[in-house]
């Protein structure tokens, strides 16, 4: 892995070598405002060269060892991982694990041993017998609307999940998700999609940072882009913050201007 942007600061940055988790953690550290009560929402997604967000329903075929190290680093830095219900079903989401490599850093920031998984779902059509709900180190959160089906809310709570209201009516207001989580003390936020949820965050203009892994692969097919939803009337601009390269994969990080 080598750094392409910002321009290599030391000869070691330009070398094609394995980066340590401490180096990745420093590069991807949340800004100071995320530790002072202001929610900071970043996404982490992978895309093929032709724009596919997954292959046959899963993102793993587009990934690599370096991509998984960055994936683990981003989780290791986050207070909460926000994910849509469809992605939970398709990817078979499991609870986040406590990792010794991040234990000292998380303790210094007053974080739990592992990030909470926060599932966004209007209808709560979820399998509450999944390990995500029955075996988490940190209780799984479910964000839904005020009028979500009462029997599904009861089922979520019976499974040990904490249900948070983030919208009037039955649906979830994407603009409210970061502030609701911040109200629980969770300000370093990471979303892993899927494309529909990510599109909602972008449309609500609450997405602060985009971490995009570009895989040197062509998928074709009908897979969606990393974001899907109605077009923004005014395009939102992001600035390149960093770029790494490993084996033809590009690992980019953009921050909202």
C-alpha cells in the first residue's frame, strides 16, 4: 500500500508496503468536532470500475485484503455503524467485535469496546433471532418511525435491541438519524449503506465524508451505484482528503466542502 494523496510526506509513504493499523487509524481519524458533541457521518463503500456497488447481492466479491483492513479500521474508530435493513438481510450482518488493536484508542476516547450496530428500518421486517440482536457485545440499536408496527417494536425490544425514534409517521427521517444517535453520545458515525440508505443521507445533506474503495474490476449487470435516490437539485461538492493504492485498488476519502 502506498499513499498517493496528500503527496508522500516521507519516503516510507511512497513505498509499496503493508501499513500498520496505527497508521491507518491516524489517517482516518475523525475530526475533533466529532468528539465534542457534533455528529460526523462518514460512509464506507466499495465500487467496481463500472459503478457496481455489489456483485450478485454482496459486496465481498469487490473487496480485497487491504480493503478489509481499512474496513476494520473504520469500524475500530466508530461509535456506531449505521446500516439499512436490506443490507442487514443480504449481508447477514453480525455484531461488531472488540479488537485489541483499538482497545487503548477507544478507551482514550471514552468509547465502548466495540461500535454499536444501528439498523435503520421503517417496517422492522428483521429476524430478531440473528446474532446481531442476540449476541452483541454492545446492544444493537434500531432506528424507526414513531408509527412503526407496535408488535415489531415489541419483538425488537424482547430480543434486546434498543429502539430509537428518528421520524414522524412510519418512516425514518434520514436527517434526524445523526442527531438521534448523538443524543445517545454516539457522534463518530460510520454508515455501510446500502445504496438506498446512503442516498437518503446524501439527499438530506448530512453526509460529511465519503470513503470509497474503487476496485479494479468490471462487473456489468444491474447492480446499483453506491447511492440511489432522487437527484439533488443542487449538486453537493466534496474535496479529496486522502488516497491510497494497493494492488490496483484505490482507497479514497472525500470530505464535504
